[in-house]
């Protein structure tokens, strides 16, 4: 411990002298009134009190150093995915293994080790209990679980990781790609059957989630056999309770996989369920993968989009790749080859054919004036929606005919660009274009910079600005992204090019382009959909879900002036595929928005009916349907991957063992010389004002002095 002062400690000598002098002056005239001993003690009390008060005025601080010993941590990652028990030796995993696991966990003394137990499937469960082990989860993401664990124990004494799994990853990156980041040994325990299983399975179904009325739609089915010498297989496609078609497939010793194709023509619009089934052979390990249900959203027509661009650009590649995901959109590109000519001449097409126009760095020059005027006339005559991506080469003067229907317009022209980050406002969550994933705003506001035109841009009074510029962490009020609905004429303005970087950033962060693509498509849907003037609406966030996704409902209620109504009770009656009905109520959030999330719904097509009431009066009703497809991903690979588990242990310096030999692993872990406690010191600083005993001492001394003086009539 060390005592330090905020002021010079030499003042203590002066304080002592002054305290002694004042105490002497206080009691020098009491010789005839007080005996020697009381007089001496009272003088000492007064001296101590004055000295302590004087020292406290110097603001003394007590520095303390505390020794902290951290025991080595052993973290156990237990795979609880369904694939572990979809094999011949599943009885061992269900019945014998839990006892072996508890023995393993009990082999580490709490005095010497900290043992932390977690389970994982598609995500890491931090609140797992080894006594309630259940192999029922869908999806296995080994790399994500390990990366999450690494972040969890950053700067802690993590000594070893024990990974218990069958090594079958169905999601995320290959764990071998990340194992070299770990300083700790990863001991792997193989829980699963490594022998080939007898199985016949639908390994993949290739189809478009969106089809069109009276247009032939292909469905391709891939079938795989394991453990059988040969197989005669019948593949059947059913829809609407009827057999659409059957195909025969023969697999032999040299052909373990084959495929068949179906063509069907949808007769009705809406979400439709189809089932593919294959022959069941005696001796198969499971029949779960012998059938697959798919859901196809049948639309009446395609959306035609005209994409005008001033020149080839990486942004156009990003848009083209995004549009590959949605077969609903038919995009025709008109890209400038030079100042006046195009790769595809737009004059050969009639703008009346298109439902949406996208302009990227367009117009390029005054040569595009006639086309810009044509687009402006289409906007005026039939409310054609326009999506503007304004860049450094956009000829702003030629763009003027469209200013009337642009959310943001320039007050002056500047051809230069500046690098900015598009900072999206939280209020964008409340716009009807988008139902946000949890971390979408975090991703958007941490995306790479774009190039923004440096003209002085000003938003219209009825425009909604949802993103502004941030330069070097300085938030500015320069608009970047805005939407406008001017009497049914909708437009989107994004003042930036090189947004392909944002799409790439989405993949880096989430191993998926969905964050960018969903944003793009939701804005397009808002642009092309005519305004829904209903005063009461309840909709699911989408029409097709996988079995793992929560179903999110969003509700809105408006008065006659289309102002949001707060305090509405929205009841949702949900009809399951088996006919069972459940009642739910939507929760009200900010700005009179209503939400509901439903988890763990079973596979099938659901219908719902919603009713809104306020003060016992019915505000409105709504109804609709959505579908959920079951995931059979854990039934596609049934042979444990011993090679992967061995490689993970070898490359990290850990040990590989089989689950049946788990009792021998604690000794191997404890033998690691690096698995030892770490010693650190925690520095703390406290001022004396926090010590209550010091205050009690001062009050006690003053109290005793007062009592004695009272007894001797000195008060």
C-alpha cells in the first residue's frame, strides 16, 4: 500500500504545529478547573482531531495493489444437433454418453480449474445445462461457436477447449479455416457413427421460389444412395393433394447420385406447397430425408425494370448479382458505350413496357436530354417510379426535368465527389419499406464509404431523409438517401456510387449478401406497389419461412386523416395446417407500430385473421396466409466426419478421442504444462472520505471531549 496526497505532504508539519498550538491555547487556562489527567487527555483528543482534519484537507489517497490468481479455464463445447442421433449408434448418444459427460465434467477440481460448459447447434448457448442434454437442434455451425467462444474469453486464462461433435457442419465456414487463430489446444471428441449408413435421400431440390401464372416452372430433384449396391427409385411430385408427375431413376454401384426433372404450369396465384417423395427401401437408417416439402410463390406477372447507366461500373455488377436472386424481376440494361451510343439502344424499346426505371450515373451528358424528358413524361402520365443512384459523372443539369419528382435536388452543380459513409437514421426502422433484422443498422452504419456528389443538395419538404453523410466520424446533415411519395409518384434517391462495397461488406460480416439485397428489394417493392389506402393492416414480414426463422407480424392502424392510432388492441387468430387455432395479441412499440414474433411453428401453410379494437369499437380487420418449410439439413449427411475432428485437434495441438474413451481425456488435459494459473495485480485507489471509521473516530473524540467539559462546567 502507498499513501499519496493531492497537495504537498510537507504541509503535514505545519498542520501538526498548528494543531498542537491550538490545543495548548485551548487548555492552558484550565489548570485550576481540570485535573492533570483529564486536561492532558482532552488536549490530546483536540490535537488528534485537528491534525486529522488538516490531513484530510490535503486530500490523501490510498493506493492498494491486490494479487489476483486466475485458475485455468477449460471450455466444453457440446454439439446438440439432430444428426448425432440419426445413426445406428444413437442409443449410445442418448443413454450412455450423458453419464460419461458428467464424469468428465466432475474430473476437474474447482480449486484448480474453472470448467465452463456450453452447447451449440447453429448458435452458441451460454446457459446450457449438462443434465438436460437433448439432441434435437437443427443446423450445426462449428466455426461460429468457436469464434464466439474466442471472443467470450478474450484476455482471460482460457487454457483448453473441448469440442464434442460428429464433425458435420451444415452452416458457416469450414472450421479448419479458423483453427489457426486459436492459441489454446482444441481437444476433439467424436460423438457419432463413422461407418457408412444405409440410406436413400433427396440430397437437393433446385427450384425457383417465385413462379408465374401459366408459365412452365422447372423442379430438379437430386437423389443419393449410401450403403446400397443398387436401387430402383420412383420420384413423385405432388401438389394440391394431386400427383403432378412421377419419374423413375436407377442407381447402381458406379452411380451413387442421379437426378430427375419435372415441369409444371401453375394455375392459381398465391403461396403453394409441393411435396417430393422417393421410394423407401428396407434397412434405411432414416426415412426423414425420403421426402421434401417446398413452397413456391406464384405471381401473376413479372416486374419489368429499365436500368439506364452512364457507363460500365462495379455497381452495375452488384445490382446484376442481386437481381439473380429474384426471378420476379426482368431487367433490361441500357448502358452508355460512349457519349451518345449504347451497348443496347433504348430507342428500340417503349418505356410504357417498364414498371420501374433505375438511373445510375445517368444522364451522362446533354445528349441524354430527350430520354430524360421521356422518363419525366412517364412519371407524370402514369406515375412511373424512379430509383436514382447519383454519382460523380451524373449530368445534373440534364437531369432537371426530373427534379420535380426527386426527393433531393441540387441547388448548385459541382462535378467533384467526396468520400463519405452513409449513416442511416434509427427512424428508418419505422418506414413500411423494411422489416429490419436485428443488426441491420449496425451493418449499414459500419459499411465502407461511398462517393457522394459535392453539390449543395436540399431535400423536399415532403421527402423522408433516412441517411446522412459521416466524414471522419463527424456526423453532418448532408443528405445521402431519401424517399418521396408525391401524390402517388414515388422516387428513391441515393447520392452515392461504389455501393458495391456495401454489398461486399454484407458478405464479409454475415457470409451472405442478404443485408444489402433485402434493402434493395424492399425499396423496389415499396416503389412499385400502389399505395395501400386501408386504415388497418396486419402482415407477416414475408410469405415463405424456413423452420428456424421466427415469423414476424407488423400491424398498423390509421384514422380518417391517416394519422397512426395508438392504443389499439390487435387480436390475431392463427390457423395451423392441422386445423388448430391459436389467439395472439400484437405488442405496441414506438410511434403506434404493432409487432408480434412467433417461434417454433411447425411446417405447413398457415392462415390468419386479425381484428383491431379501441374502446370496444372495431377499427378494422385483415387476413392472409404464409408458409413454413421444415429443414431436413441434419438428415443429409449421416456419417460422422472423423477426418475433420482429427485435423482440428492436430493443427491446434490438442488430442483426438472417441466419445466412448472420454474418461481418459481429463488426464491428458491436466498433463499440459501450459494449463496453469495466472497471477495478476489489481490496482485500486481510495480517498479517506470513504472510510467511515475515520468519521466515527473524529465524532467519538469530539463527543468525549464535550462530555468531560460538560462535567467540569467548561461549557
